């Protein structure tokens, strides 16, 4: 039987053994909490509190700034110190609500629900009000994704359990420790689409997860488990859709155009908490790992915590790391300062003793074609990089540069160590920025 996969891709060192076999650890935060108002794609959230207000855990502190937006909730009790710009992992200064944590963790009262007794509009409203966004990194508001124009045409709801990014094991621990929440969350989402089947798409390097989820869904006729070939970027939206359904989408299409909805493991569990328990999005799992960390593992984190505190919880650093990355090594952001908050999209903190990339000096292209073979979007990365370096936007678009998913495969395999992904990503950002202004 052919493996469920896609064309192209690479097999980088995965580094998952550092943290995968240790149970999740819950962190109780101390000190101030920082809540950036832009933790999602779309309009920033709008504060509904002011300096001096006392807030409780689970209290809304910012409401959605539009349809494509999401509210934000306090994850501790305490006093609002102010609303001011604070640095985030991308290096940007983002207006943020600062809460002085009083350590009491006093909570608001939550209203549980029985999903079977809710209609579709009520489920969508609960998801919207909970502030749930795509927690795999994109940060797209989930209520928008689950509200396609033609819901009757959705045939597949794909739970993205691939976790193909090296070093990351948060989804793995969630599937091992709380698989029932994942399955129940998927069942809730399936209630929104009358003609849809659910697919739990797991890479085959996680046979224990495949076994657990298969056993849990054996009596669920609308849910199946798909064991995908282990390859990066198997978890990318376009690649996972193709691997599980054989359907293709491009940059001008949404998954819904191919009859699909794709959601990350943590996002689906957040849907479970919102609909079943009435709880807003306040927590996520963060992998703190790398060979510079004393005790790499996964932490159950309250959103708004400082990254420095996560390092301390992981036993501190063995030595001064050469590179610290928010996220994984292929698509994460290199950090110059750990004094930044965890957000809804903060998946990992990776600390490495050696920065191999900075030690490699790029040389001219040798026309080997490895980047073409590795590209999951079937592009010619070296040509796109040259067009980017020459600021040729017209040529870049004509050569399908906007189809790049910025996975980093081309840079990874390039023997000349050219900064292909960075050049292409920069041009894509410029083109998208001009399109928004037009």
C-alpha cells in the first residue's frame, strides 16, 4: 500500500527524543503577565479594561476588533498595570495589556454545555467568544475558518496531528496524555458540517498515537485515523490535504474550496474546552527544548507568561546558547531577547548550543537542482531567490513565487548554503503588502 504523503520534502534531524517521553508539567506563573492585542491574523483586539482595574482568571480583557479577530482573556487574577507597547517574538512592538499577577488565581464562573443540545450557530458563537485561533502557528481565528460560505460542501475535517517540525513534541504529548479531548473536540467540529468525515492525520513516527486514536475511534463511523509518511513539511496545510484526500489547493484557494477544513491538535482541544466546559482560550502547551536546556520537556503554560520563566522551569540553561528560536528550526523566529510573552501561537522555545547556519558562508548557485527536488510546491527556488534579490516582482509572481509555503526545505538542502527561503519570504511579504494597499 502506498504511503500517504506528497512530492518533495526533506528529512531533517528531528530532535524529538529530547522531550517526547516526559509528561507535561503545569506551570503556575508569577510576576507580571503580558497580553499582546495582536495574537492572531486580522484586526487587533480592543481593550475592555483600563489601568487600575482588577481582573480575574478567565475574564475578558480585550474584545474582537472585527469579524476576523479574536478576544483575549486574563489567565491570572491581578491588577491591570497599563496598556503599552511590548516586544513580541517577531521583534515588533505590539500594544499589550499588562497585568500584575497577584498569585491568587481567582477565577470567574464558567458555564458548561452539552454539545449535543447546541445548534451550529451556538457552537460557532462559543468558539468565537472563547478567542480560539489556529494554534499551530498561523493564528487564524477559528470561528472564521469554521464558517465557510457553503458548509454543506465540506467533506473532510482534518485534525493536523503530524507535528513534522523538528524538536516540537507538544502535540505528541497532548495525544498521549489527553486523546479523549482531541477526539471529543473533533466530534464537536463535525457537528457543524453535515456531510463531513473526520480524519486524524498522524505521522507514522508516532505509532503509539496511531494505536491510541485508532482504538478510541473504532466505534466512530465518521472518524478515521490516517498514518502519514514521516517527512517535513507533512503538517503544512496544502501537503496534509493532498496526503489525506488527494486534493490540491494553491495560494488563491482556501481549504474549503477543496471541501476541507484543517485544524491543529491544540486548536481542536481548545474547541472542546470552549464548548464542553465553557472556558475561553487561556492555556497552551509549549515545548522548551534544545541541547542548551537542562531539562527539555513540554509545559502546560498560561498565555502571557514570560519566556525567561519557561527557561527557569526547564532547569535553566547549561551554557549560553548560540541561537534561541521561538518555534522550530525550520520555520521559527530567532530571538535576540527572552523578555517576550508567550501567546496563543507560541508552540516552542528552542535553545541551541551551536548556530550552524551563521557559520556557513553562502556561495554561488551550482545549479544542482536539489532545491527543486525538495520543494513541496514544485517551484524553482533558486530562480525565485534571484528574482527577489533583483526586486523583480513581476517576474517573481509570473514564476509562481506566491505559491511558496516558506517551509525552508530549499535552504536546508542547498549545498551552496544560499539564503533562498529568506529572499523568497521577503519578496512575498512585499507583494502581499502591496495587494493589501491596492
